[in-house]
C-alpha cells in the first residue's frame, strides 16, 4: 500500500499526467463551448427540450443558452493555460454533474414515452457532437468528471502559467538547487536541505588533504 501511495505521489509531483489531463479537458470544453456559440439558436432549442427551466419568463432559458457556452470556453482556457486550475476543474465537474443526470432523465422519459430500449436511445444532447448513443455519452461524461476530479485534487503546479507569473512577480520563491518551494519573496534562496553547509576537512580531521596521511605535528 505504501508503494502505491509513493507512485501516485511521484506521478502527481511530476506534473506531466496533470498537464495531459488539463490539455484534454480544456481543449474539449473550448471546442464544445465554441460550437454552441456558433449556433446559439440550436443550443437554445436543446436547452428547452430538457424542460428543466421555466418557459416564462424566457430570461432563464436565454441566459442559460448565452452564459453556459462562454463559461465552458473560459474554464477550458484556464485549464489549458494553468490559471485557477482548481476553480476551473471545480466548475467543469459541477457542469458535468448537472449535464449527466439531465441527459439520463431525458433518456428515461423517451424510453417511457416511446418504449425504446435504453441501450438504443440516441438524440442530440446539446454538447455539440450531434446525435449520440446515450449510454455511451453517460460513460464519457462520467470519465470526464473523474478527470476533473484529478485536476481538482492534484497538488502539482508545474507547467502552469500561474506558477510562472508567481516567479516573475517574486510572490513565491523556489530553491535554486532542487526547485522546492521555500516560501515568500523574503525567504532564502535555498531550502533547508540545500542550505546546510558542507563539511570541510581541517587539520584535526581523520582525513587530511588528498591522502590519508596524519596531520603534521604543529610543534615541529
């Protein structure tokens, strides 16, 4: 069990896996958001079909159709660049936790009304990918929610623009030898491990000079 924790910790500290997850999630949400922005009328109709918002007044439907795509784009860009990654991951996970049950409820309503087997139900869910088989869409959304949880819980800040900006503004300081964060701008340039002085051999030490010869007698 200790070995598994150490492996997960090393993967997290490397930042490579988190970077790949960020790029994948961010690129996907930017693409989905831009596809909805390019076709606002079609997305508004899809939001209306879910029957989750009141039709009157129409402000709720219109505001959702206008605001939601831009939220997806902003969260996607934040994940790609590495700015407020935890907040963006939390927003992405929250949207997926709303979208997925809504898609499931709509599929169950179609099954009850038409008698179509659940595994054969397909419709345009409004995500921008057109008509999809719903059970596969539910699995994909669950996987995306898990990936957003990975970014949310990750401790590594490597390969993020936020870390680069902190270094430029000297908000945080990192050890010049090992790269470990050492605190604020007023902290020393090296961490506690790297700042320890190296032992220096003197005349009274067992090892003197390049050879293991005894030190000369000072009285001679």
